C-alpha cells in the first residue's frame, strides 16, 4: 500500500492551486487516511489470538520466577525479563521484518501503533490483572437511602479493589514484588523495541499512550496497601450513586460511627430498618433478607458479615435488626 495523494500534495506545494482543487485534494487525503486507519486496525486485530498465545507463554515463564526481591535477585531481573519476553519478541521479529519490507513507511507506522495497542492491553488482561472465575462483589439491594447510600456505594467499589488483594493473596497467578520488577523492565524493553532507535514510533506517542498508562497503573496496585487503595478511592469520588442500571429494590439503613475517646477503637452500629420496592420474579416461596458485609483493612480477626432474618412472602419487609461491627 502507498499514499499517492500525500505525495502528490507534497509535489504541488511549490505551485499555486485554486481553492476548489485544494479542497478536493484535502478531502481525498482525509478519506485515504481514514481508510488506511481502518485497514491497519483490521490487520492488527487479525494477530490478536497469536499475541494472546504469546501472553500465555510469557505468563507461564513469569510465574516460574520465585523468591523475594533483594540485592542478590535484583541482578537477575533483567535476565528474567529477557527470558519472559522471548515468545513475544520472536513473534514480533518475524512479523515486523516482513512488514518493513512490503509496507510503505506511513502504513508501517499505523500497523505498529495497532500492534502496540494490542500488546499493551493483552499484557494487562492476561498477566497483570487476569480475570478470575469468581465474580466481583455486587449489591443486590441498592438505591439505599440516607447516609447508608454513600457507604454501600463505596463498599461496592472497594469490592473491586479488594478483588485485587484476594487475587494477590490466594491466586496462583498473583504477582510478587520480584515479578513486578521483571514486568517493569519488560515494559521498558517493549517500549524501546517499538521505538526502534527512532525508526519506529515516537517516544512521546509511546509514553503518552492510554494503554501504557493503564497497564502501569494496574501494575502499581500490587505494591499499594489496602489502606492506600481505600484512601485513593475516597479522594477520587466526586459523586455517589447505586452504580446499577436496573436496581431490584431499596433498603433503608441507619448507621452510627463511634470512636472511643481514649483507646481510639472504632465501632459501627448498623440498623437494617426495612426493604421496599422489591422487584423479583418467582413462582415459589419468596423469603427476602439483607446481608451486610464490611470491607476494609485490619478486619481479619473481626466478624465482617451479618444477615437479617428472612421474611416469608413479604415484598416490603420490616426488619429493625441492629448489628455491631
């Protein structure tokens, strides 16, 4: 593929051109660029499955890296990174050597941008934050009234953050500090590869790409404490809402927060008053109840889940049950 209109436009720069001809040429150039963008995107996406396969091989190599990150193992990080990247680099070398031979320069850069995007998103999805089999925390009774709305909305979002902590603590695919260090070096290597000493993509494009920023942010979550994640969530909230498109009910809560003046111990008293506007289709027995779960740090030795009694066939059940957390 080439770009004859772009070359023709450059050739005509030193000659006067009437407005109509100039507008027509510019329009054709825009249309050509759009077509090339679409073709490059389609072409790049055709390699998605093969890149995903490379990511699986890389993940396997990365998870084999064991041990702590200390002065001795820091010297091995670069070698570990090169070894982990081998499946991806072998694939890219074979493909880009061919592309560089048959593609015009501007087309090649478009293809490089698509491959960069796919590689970054695949790293995040398949290695840094792989999807588990379990689902994220969800609230079944939403549109909470009063102060409880903010707390439960926060709890739902923090459930997404705690998902990462669960992933780190118990999943065989968790990343250790040493593995995170290997990933940091790997990102720099991939970035240099796509820059290709100035013959590839510009450094400014690579550094400012949304995909790289998202990947680095996801990787940084592994080294942050739960307290830091909670503070980040709280300070970035600008509005509160149920976060659910189709709520199935509303629950009324009364929440009191208490801090002991001497010991500093904190207690939460939560009263589940009632539920209303329940939307649930069933032909059998309907026994609604409310389950309350506290999410946060320093709770491993505390009871964090409470459940009200169920109410038989009540679509507006009254509970008036109090829990102390």
